[in-house]
């Protein structure tokens, strides 16, 4: 029985030191719904599409305006931030590192601005700009 407990503790020590920062990042919850990305705009948005089709694909715009010529402009402006931190102590490696903590952190921000112009209810022009830093 004592040997079984010792074996279990040894296995637990090895298991506790196997999580990397990437493993911890994989454990983060996924974003809900469909994210607005440059790929979606490039793949799904085309001149001649109706406002209803665009709204179904991209959702509601952040800003809507109309100029004196009747051209309606929809602007989608999205900003996303993601931060992750992974840390670990213990395990068999702590015997060699003096019990010190090891970890990694990462922060990323992404922006995407999509501008769609409608003439008589259909896309007459569109543009987009995305960045990641």
C-alpha cells in the first residue's frame, strides 16, 4: 500500500511539470459566436450584395451614415485583446530549481475596420484594414 502511495506521488510530480504556456493557452475558453475577420470579409463580401445579406454575414454595424447623394455607409470597427499567463511550480523539476516558479505571459491586440458603401441598397464599394500587435 505504501509503495502504491509513493508511486502515485511520483506520477503526480511528473504530471505537474508537463504543462507549458501553450498548454495553458489551450485551456482558455473559446470566443463565442463567429468572429469578424479579414478572411470572412474577403471570402463573403462582394459588390452587388444587399444590406440584408451583409447584415446576415457580418451582423450589425457600429456606425451607419448617409451622405447627400443617398450613399449609405456602414462601418464595422472591432478591437480584440487577448492576454494569457501560464505558471508552474513543483514537480520533480522543483528539486533542481529550488522550488522557484516559472512562467510565461503573452498579450495580443487585433483591430479590424470594414467600411461598406451602399447605393440603392446594394454594395457599391467596400474596404477593410486589419492589424495585429
